[in-house]
C-alpha cells in the first residue's frame, strides 16, 4: 500500500475529529506505537468515508493522516 497525498478541506465535523488525528500524529512522532495504534483505531471506529472529487467509488477501508490542509491516505 502506497500513501497518496491530497488536499484536505475540513467539513464542520472536523472540529470533533481533530483531537483524534492530533493524538495519532503526536504518538507516531514520539515513537509511542501503542498509543499511535490506539489513536488510529479510534479514527477508524468513527466510520469515516473518503469521497473522490472525480468519478470513483467511496473508500471506506483506509489509513489516513491529516495535518493542516494536507491529507495522506492509503487503502
């Protein structure tokens, strides 16, 4: 699985999800694998969906990192 970079445009629900992504990012940066995996599981549990801006199917099973206006994901 390769990482794909894309532009991130937050929707109103982003404020509720932002802490989960910050926890994941911080844990990975600190080398705390257990906390990072727990944060990634919490993100996955939210049932998020990636919606292509062009034709294509919704993506429901993926890993994602968001920082600023950049998202990186793999599926």
